[in-house]
């Protein structure tokens, strides 16, 4: 069934956004100061008044417009575009997502220096024990 043939069921959109945010009905209910049954009623409603929509949107961390314009196809397109743009910037299939925000060699040197310091501390400790005997 195409998107054009589906009614603009705002409750289903709210439900899907809530699920994508990994939020249970109980958590949304708590954020809105209501109970789980009220959220179930909202999610089964084809329409919702604007004030309630704004409250729900705020609790979900999105805008009311985002709920109104939400569609699974838009989400798929968004994530595909995000992935495609990341892939086009890579040097090949195996180097995808290999973007370091630090110099790996610096980390190796840092770890080596820490290891050397631990060994120096160990030697000092053992020398102190030997002097005590």
C-alpha cells in the first residue's frame, strides 16, 4: 500500500517515534504526567489536538512538525542518505568508518611510557624492600 493511500494516523506516528527512541509507553506517560492507558489511547487515535501533540512531541524530544511529517519511507531515505554520504567519502569498502579522532601512534607512545613508569615504580619498591632487610 502506498503512503498516499494511508490516512495521516498521528497516533501510529507517535507510537513509531516512541519505539525508535526506545521508550516504553510507561516512560512517555510519566513524562506527560499521565498513565500508560492514556498513551495507548493517544497512539490509537487518528487525530490529536495541537496542544497535546506539542506536549507529546516535547516528551519525545522532537517537534510537533516532525511527528506530523513522520513516515517510515522518510526515515529509510534519511538513513540511506547518511550512510551513502559516509560511504562516498571513504577510500573503499574496507576503510569505511575508519576515521580516527586521535593519532594512534601517540596512543602507543603514551601506553609505552605508562608501562615504563610502572616498571620503574616496581623496581623502586623492590629496592626499598631489600634495603629494609
